[in-house]
C-alpha cells in the first residue's frame, strides 16, 4: 500500500482528532491512529473507546488499499517538523513496516495490525436525527460548556443537555451553582427528545467546529451520538441518566431588574474581585437609584474595594452577593453590549440575560447567590 499526502493537511487533521487519545489507555492499540486507504481516500481514526473521531482526506496518488495502525505520538512529532511538502507513505502490510519519504530523507517505523483496532460503534436501527449549521452548534456548546460540573458523583451534570423540542433545540449546562440555557430556534422536530453530550467530546467538537463551515448531521439512539461533518465524524457514548429539571429552578416574575453596560460591569468586577476573600471570592452588588455599587472585602487581610457604575434601576434599594469568578465568566460570555440582571429576593437565584438577543437565539443564565454577612 502506498499513498502521497500533503504534510500540513495531514498534520492539521491528525491534531484535530488526537485530542481523543487518552494519556493512560487500557488498550495499547488506542495509542495509535488507524489508517485506512480505500477508493482514493485516506481515513484516519482515533479513539479512547468512549469517543471515536474519524477524519478523511482525498488522495491524488495511491497504490493499493489497506489498513494499519501507526503510533500517534511518533507521527505527530515528525509531522510537526516538516514544512509544506508532499509525503510518500509506503506500507508493507505483511511486516507492518512503514516508510515515510520526504524531500529530505526517509523515516522508518513499525506499525500494528489494523484489524486489532476497535470497531466503530453503530447506532440502532430506530435512531433519531436532526441537522444544524456548524456555527450554531459551536455557539450552543461555547455558550454552555463552562457551566458543566466536574463532580463525578453527579455524572449527568458533567455534560451538556441537548433538549429537542418541537420548535427549538435547547442546550443546558449546570453545576448546581450556576445554570446556562441556550435556545436555538432554527432546529425543529416532530418528536421531543434529549441526550447528554459528555464534556470531553463536547470540547473536542468545539475545536473542530471552529474550522468547519457546513451542516452537521446529528444521529443518536439510547446509547450513542454521531456527529457527521464535511471532513470529520465523531461517535461518542452519551451520559446515561436523568438531567435535572432545569425549567423548575428558573425563577419567574422577577420584579427587580437592572440594565447594566457589559464592558463597565466586567471591568469593575475584575478590579474589585481582587480584594475579595480568597476563600469564598464573594462580591457584593448594591442597586439603588440608577447606580450599581460593587464591593468586596477580606477581613483577614484588611483589604477592601468599592466601585460605582451607572445603570438603569429605579426600584427600592437591593443588595445581593455572588461568587465573583462565576459572575465574571457569565457576564463576559454575553455578546450584547448591555446585560439585564433580574432578581426576586437576595436568597434566590439571579438571572443574567442579554438586553439584545441574537436572531433565533435565547440565552438565559442563572447564578445562585451567596449569603451576605451584613
């Protein structure tokens, strides 16, 4: 088997799928890329059993067809050192010897039998499907993934819920302290369905989607999810279990509302939070007469800070506390130049919403308050 491929093109595709490979694999074969040449096309697979990524490249010159597993680390290390040039791969399928020829020399290594590589999981016949633009899928993941939990004791919270309704696709992530709900109104379905995408494949998919401009086909059954893009295919196990009833925790009829300039708000939060207690990172928001006072203190080190910024608020004076890193991250993720904060009580969750929502989108963020000492 022999084929010629662009060095930079191959490296780009391999780097995208290499993030699947685990640092401590239970199966040595999974430390390799699976190369398959067939019908003038090179297909490369990487897997950790839970998630499998497949990428394909069209080849101009090929001789023969076949299958071989090649060390991922060694291949990536050598490809990084090449400038753009055609590389010739010559593979002896009997001895598993791999010869890589560049304009400067020849590099030899030994692969493994491709037949030992795990087969790609297949969906059940009664699977479900929908399609979404790559940019919209990336947006849904970007807007929610930071709110996923890292606590393995609550596995359903470690992923992103894809909640498919008749008139929308809703992305939801929560770690019990904060919650993000992102609604995409371009995806419609005859049936109401859902699945939970784990954090690792979500992060990998986010990186790939940044390079793609296509319609993504999403197929899923009760166990697995398949994302099919123009040059990539991802198959991953979904998280089994029931996601928290997110709609029930979102407070309704909030009477306390303030409109705040996003840039001024984020900058003030960053400065003032430096002076907060490093143990709890508590920051205090005080609303009164079109003014927001942001303050923090650390009694142990006798440090404190306070800033005032203008806002649109005409209700009674209101005070609430939040964990500053969470609040900064949530406000910073909003695209609108102004944000709306809604409250019903200082002991109940606060809502953060863009003043101007993008077309066919609806973003809502919820953050649990911290008990104030005064």
